[in-house]
C-alpha cells in the first residue's frame, strides 16, 4: 500500500451468543469496502478477535466511524455482542512482505 | 498504554503442517515478553493469522527483530511455516476502549 496510510486495530472479546453478529460483521465489512479512502481489511478470531482495517487518511477513518449504518452497528455491538473492545488508530511507518507464492496479476 | 508507543502488525498465511510451529510460537511469545520496551501482545488465527505486538519505541522493535533466537525462528518461519506474511510497524496515534467488566486492580 502507498504510504502514508493508517491502520485501525480493533481487538475485542465477544460474548458467546451470535444474536445476529455474524450477519452484521459480513454486512459491515462489505460496507467498509465501499467507503472513500478504504484500502483493505483483515480479520481473525480465537480467544480474542482482531480486525485491522487500512485507510488512506484520518478523515476516511472519521467518516467511516460516523457512517449511520456503522454507528447503529457500533451501538448494537456495545449492547449485545462485545464484552470489551479496544480501538487503536495507527500511522503505518514501515512495512515489508515475504511471499513464497507468485504474486497474481490484478 | 502510555503514548507514544508502537504496534507491529504481523499478518500471515501458514501451511497446514505444524512441524514445531505451535511450540515455537509459544516460546517466541514468552521471549518477546522479556525484551526491553515490550508492552503487550495479542494474537488470533483463522484463515489468516494476525499478531499485534506493542513496543515503547522503534529501538525496542529493532532489538527484538535482531534477537538471536528470534532471528532463528524467523528463518525457520520463512522456510517451514509461512506461505506469506506481512509486517507493518505503526505509530499508535489515538486509542479508546469499551469495557463492560470492572477493571481489575493490577
């Protein structure tokens, strides 16, 4: 990705009931991808969940946070799904990759 | 955590054989915790693995990268365990938390 860009690290602990969570997670990921300044997203969950989304600048992150559908999901998340979460907004200063696979043409 | 501090986002795709990986992952996490400037670590793996470690400054990150046991693990990782990985070194600019649980005294 072209620097400078930002990473938002979202770490969370979920309760044990799904209660619409999986559906909303997919919906929010799809919605994030349509936002201006969106660069990418990566997620994994075991004991904790970690989702890292990548953005062109702080304005794009602020706009996504204030998106109406996303705000509704955040409120529902705090009420129904998350025991706790932590958000860190970070400037990516350096990066490097290792890849055994040939990089596909896109 | 006290700002400024850094996050190292390590995202990876593993092959399907363990071949000593799990044991080494635990050993490296324990070793990281003993390094100067270490602040914390969080991990989850599903389709991809995401490990985020937190450090006081860039010097601490550079020292950990050059640690002899860690270097040996990195070489073995590229040879035996990872199909690909990506490392991003990031300055944490903002953070906020949500917690339904009472915060324990430490």
